[in-house]
């Protein structure tokens, strides 16, 4: 098996495991997400448990990665080095949060739900892709 095939296989497996985890945890249901965000109504804390699990896995993974110089497939390991909070980060976070709060979807669950044929998820993914395209066009226009 070549390195490229192995990489593609591991990416596919990771995506399938991620999608399965989203379905199993109920995070593909926008009502569950909106139930977490609605503090005035019947609050659903299950998203906090999913987020807590994700943060714990992330902390462990970054702790392991900091001790390595190569990834598990032998390639160079490039970890983020920036730690500052700038305007694009804040604006992006606000847009992400607004979209998440209005639709009950974020990108991963929306893609999983779209694959099941849900029209609301398809609309969200189309809007997300349009936003990404507009951002790319705007970024290119601002570069000298």
C-alpha cells in the first residue's frame, strides 16, 4: 500500500468515525443544538458533554503531538504557532456562532445530515459554500 493510499484510507476512516460519532451523539439534529443554546427554554446539556469530550480528546492529542516531530504516517508535523486574537478570528467566530445559533448546524453535522437527504442541511451547506467562496474572493481582492 502506498503512502498516498494509506493517507486517503486514514482520512476516510477518520471522516466515517467522526460522522458516526455525530450521529450517535445526536449532534446531527439541529433541535438538540438549539435546545442547548436556548437558555430560556427547556435546556438540553448534552451538547456540553459532547464538547467536553471533544476538548479532552483535543488536549490529549496536542499533548502527544508536541512531543513528536513527524506524524504517524511519517510526514512532517506542523503545529499552529500563532496564539494572538485578531479581527478576522473574532469576525469569523461571530459569523460561525450566528449561523450555528440560527440554523442549529455547524459544518461537520451539516454535511452528515445533508448526506441523509435533509433539505435544511442542504440549504445550510450551500449557504456555507457561498460564504466560503465570497471570503476567498474578498481575500484575493485585498491582496496587493
